[in-house]
C-alpha cells in the first residue's frame, strides 16, 4: 500500500484520485481494507469535509454512481450527488461539506451507462438504492440484503442511544408485541390493515400507563425497530413505561388516501384501533391513562404529522397530546395540494387557519412540532403554525433540528418529545 493514503483517517476526492488513479489491484485492495477498518464515511478532523466512498458491485455494468444524501443531494441538487470514479479502479468517491450537527440518511445507486438519476424519493427495492456496507451504524431500512438507507451523523449531533448504541442493538424485548388485522376505510372502500401494539413489561395494578397512537406501522414496527428501541429506553429509565398502538399502510396510494386529511380513517383509528389496544391492555391487567388525557398521545411525521394535528382538532376526547413532525401542511381536506404549494403564499393556510380557534377543551391539548433546517419553505410555515397556536391558547411548541424530511431525525425527535411530555 502506498504510504499515507489516509493521513488522519481522511482523504478527499481530489487527493484520492491523485494517489490511486491507475493503481495496482493490490494497492486498491489495501485501500479498501484500511477504509473498512476506519468505517465510512470519512470525516476530516476539525473540518466540515466528509468523503463518501462506494465500491462498484463486481460484474455490474456501471456508468455512474449517485449518492443520495437526504435534502443535500436530492431534488434540485442531484448533480452534487454524482460521484467521481478513480480511474482504473472500483473506487467511486464524493467529498462534501456538511455541518457538524447534520444528521441524514444516505444511500448509493449504480446507474447503467447512459442512465440518468431521476428526481424523486429513493427506491429501496432491488435495483434501487443500496446502503453503505462500511458504515458502522445500523441502516434505517434494509431490504433484500444490500438495499436500504445508511445514516450520516455529524460529530455534534444529538445522541440517539436507544437507536444506535451497541447495548440497544443487543437488547432483547422484554415487553410484548401484539399483532392483528382490522378493516379501515381507504381509497377502495374498507381494506384489512395490519395493526401492531407494543405493551411494556408492567406489574399488575401499576399506575395508569400512557398510550401513544402512531401511523406508518410498516415502518416503525418494521425496519426502524421501534419496539426494541422503546423497550430499551424504558429499561434504561430514559422513558417511562408506555404502550404504543399503530396501523400500517398497504400501499403508497393507501397512505396518500388515509393520512393527512383522511378524516374517516382518523375517526376509525379513534373508534376502533384505540379500543382494540385498550382491550388488549385490560386482558393483561394493564391500566391505561383515560381517553382525552394528556397521557393519551398521537404522533406522526409528514402526512402522519398532519394526521396528528387533525387528531387533536377533531378528537380531543381521544387524544390530549400530539407530536407532529415535518407535517405536510400543504394538504387540504379535499386531499388536494402538493409540496410545491409551500413555495406559494397559500401553502399551509388551511391547517394554520384551524388553529386560530382556541381549543375546545381545558386544559388545552399539548402539541409539539418538529421541522428540519433543510426542509425549505416548510420551515417558516411550521414556525407560523407554532406562533398561531400560541396566540390562540394552544399549548404548542416547536423544535428545529439540523436535517431534512428524514426517519433518522424523526426517531430521535420522537423520543425527545416523549421524554418531555411524559415527565411534565
């Protein structure tokens, strides 16, 4: 191996090309061995420079490689994510400047010669985006082995020990996960959907337990691994014992129809999903906090974040606290609108207008909002929503994180909000 290829554990794309362009197979193999020991991406000390590396899949005909980094190299910035090949090797490299507090999911896509990376969310199925196999943090999603999303974590990011620490990843769930199916209204009438309930270990007759209602169960109870992370957080005293009930979407079309302003769906959650969770808890001699109390929470992100806001507006008798992360403020009751509407003056007006009316119950439901610095026009609109809530007597607060529309951010924000809401 040529000397000092990775001084201080870092090299940028220019220096790497200079050092290894046309290198022998043994030199390239030594480089990858050193990188594997360091882990990726490579981060320069006392600098914002970060080098992402990808090793071409053997046997694949690769014309280019695209690095998707959430809200950094997507949308209008796809050219920023196109990686450079070190000539004569299987090394693809891209060096970017990122803030010390950035947290973002990322992945790679190998493109055939002449193929162009399209604008849109990353595809995680076979032939789509692949996670970084040399990143030591667990992927937020992993499909068919190598397909999925990795996490970049800046040196000053808030810690997420429940999701990323070695003890958390080794943790065995002590509570119970109950699964069922039930019909819910959707685009094609009533459709059976998977329902999931997490119940922590609890002695009979203990104090009334909070119940959190969530959406997108296929994600939270699937790839993200909420039951293990929550069970670990409870065992470590990071969070008090709480139960979580959630319903899954059957497709993207179903999600678009049900979440956001799907009022029939939301009513069904309140009138059927929540009672099912109550019945399951009662069978196990677990007492839940009363309906409508502040210990009955609802949480969601994106369209689910808008659902959480609608939940405390439409059903304050069911939920007394809401966590709305990166809510899709552009959505209207007619299920119209587009994220592009947030660039116009009218984007987000409907849901903001709903919170100009004071809450109908006392005490006012608590609403906790989260939004990322990299979410464009959503950032000022969520701030506007928070100010409107304050002016109208709602117990609303906002937290801004350094990131985008991103599961790796939302999971940490969820636990931070739960810790605050359940300890006050």
